[in-house]
C-alpha cells in the first residue's frame, strides 16, 4: 500500500478534529434547575436561634448573607414582589398587601401586555427555550402582582399548610427533569407564628425548625431521584419582626437572611457587603445566562458571590 502523503495526513487530522469538535459541541448538557425556597417572616435572630441542620447542610457550600436589606415598607407583598421582579415599590408600584392589578394607586414603571410589572417568570419564559415554571404558595394575596400567563404550574395550599406544595414541587421537577425549570416554593407559616405568638417566641422558633425538617426531606428526595446535582438553590425571606408585627425600619425588621448555592457560586462564603432583595431576580436571570432584562429593573448580581474562574 502506498503511504499517505503529508497533505493527506493533514486532511485526515483536520477531519478528525472537526468530528471531535462536533461530537463535543452536541453533547447533551444537564438542564438548568433553579429552586427558590421562600420562608415568610424569617428574621436573622430567629434563624441564628433555631436549630436547622438541613438548611445548614444545604448551604454550607454556598453563600449566606445576614445583612440583606428589605425594601420599604417592611411588609409582605412589596418585598416578595421585589425579590421576583428585581425592583422596588417605586418601580413595581406594590406598596401594600392589599395591592391588586385592578385597584392600586401607582402604575408600574414598566408593564407587560397585560399590565403587570415584568417578573423573573416572564423574563425566563421569553428568553430560555423550553423552560418550565412553577409557583407554590399558601398566602392567597402573594401571587396578585405576578402574571400567571408565565407560570406552567400554580398551586395554593390552605390554612398555612405546605406539605402538599413540597410534594407537588418535587413531582414538577421530576416530570420536567429533561428541561430547564424555575420553581418557587413558598410558605407563610413562620410569619404567622410571629404574628400569633411574637417573633422569637418558642412557637416561632418551632415553626422554623419544622420547615427545616421539610426542606431536609425535600432535598433527600431530590438526591434519590438524581435531581440534586447541578441544581441552584436560593433561600430568602421578606422581613423580620418585632413583638407581634413588622413594617417599621428597625434592623430586626429590615435585615434578613439570604442564601444561594450551586454551580459557579462561591463555596462556604459569607456575604458581608451590601445586598438587597431587589438583587434576587437579577441573580436568577444570571444563572440562566440572560443578558437582557427590563429597563425598570434595578437589581444587580453582587460580584462577591460568583466563584472565581
């Protein structure tokens, strides 16, 4: 057999390289999964007092902040709206718990086609192909500022219960495991324990410890189903409290815990530089590699939470 010439060898090597490159570029990547754990009324003091081994284990290789600021007023609906819209009340227009799209005093600075301020669910639906979104909650007014057009699954659980929502979220994530997903899993029961029995009461601390057990069960099931690796988790809240209430400007009401872990996030790091709950949706957009966000969004991604490459 006649030996290959130098040109033929070069051609064969070039073809091999192209085939190798194509094979690598078409290799199936794991879908992006982002899970948002929302615990209403979780104060820094309450978190630091309660026992929560499952939350500790989940975020020990992530980032934790104990000085994240709420927006004003330090009440529920304005702050959850800020988490999910990367904006403050001045932008999204939600100043009170009684806000409704058909009855409010200040129009949002920016609106989608149906008159809602653009949430993270709209942004990912518009820019992440095939993404599935879900919203689980147990305080009825919470969803009012969110356009449900951009939610694939919604479930409301009565009477401060949350176990069914955790199971529904697990099923949703498993059923869509081959697709990118954004799952918001919220409970109000810690806040209501504060209102009924006071912040830092034994009942309030117990409410934190109970949901820690539920989070532990949830994470254990995710691991068993192969859904834990390469998943981003965030845990955040809307305000703390003093006595039986909140809404003021004390540090106990205005400074709250905030946590994140997952690929590309620093490990075992405490964020001590300023952080705002308006940053949450901006960070979620970053996790999904979204560069274009609404003009009225003011949230940003703190450089300190990103793992050095």
